[in-house]
C-alpha cells in the first residue's frame, strides 16, 4: 500500500497524518487522503498491475506563507519519485495535478494548502 510509505517519504518535512489533523497536533504538519484509484485495462490483461492512485496532501501551518512553502516542498519530494518503492508499491512517477490554497481553518487553527498528486505504478 502506498500510504504506508508516506511518513518515510515526507516525514523529514513535517509530521505526516492520515485523514485529518487531530486536535492538539503540532504544526507544521501534513495530512493525506486517497481520492481515487484507477486500474489500467487491456484486452490481453498485460496492464493488469498498472494503477493510478490520486491522493490529496494538505499542509497545515501557523502562517499562510509557511503552508505554501511546505506545499512547495511536498511537490518537490513527490516529483522526485522515479521508480522508487513507496510503502509496498513501485511508483513509476508522480504527477502533480493541483495546488489549492484552502485558506485558514478555524477547526485546526492553521493555514492550509492542498496538493493533489497521482501516483503511477504497479500495485
């Protein structure tokens, strides 16, 4: 599974949490959620193991600038993945598809930026 490797991949930037930022968690931090997973299909089943998983990584920080800078660092790390094993998956490459300023969250008392990425690989 991809998600088992996200802490190792991004943990040097900030603590990484699945789902949402829990109350009292330290910042800066990164959360992630799987948005979708697609499988390649072919008539001869040659593409059976090829999959594309879209994840959203949200950076949380006490200032907007810090959240934006952390999001840029997340993008840099993800774009550097090239044939690496992330968790238990061999990832051919990561495609950054979106970067959205989510603004300030009263719930977490943090500024947030979301980065969407598609992990292309063999699962």
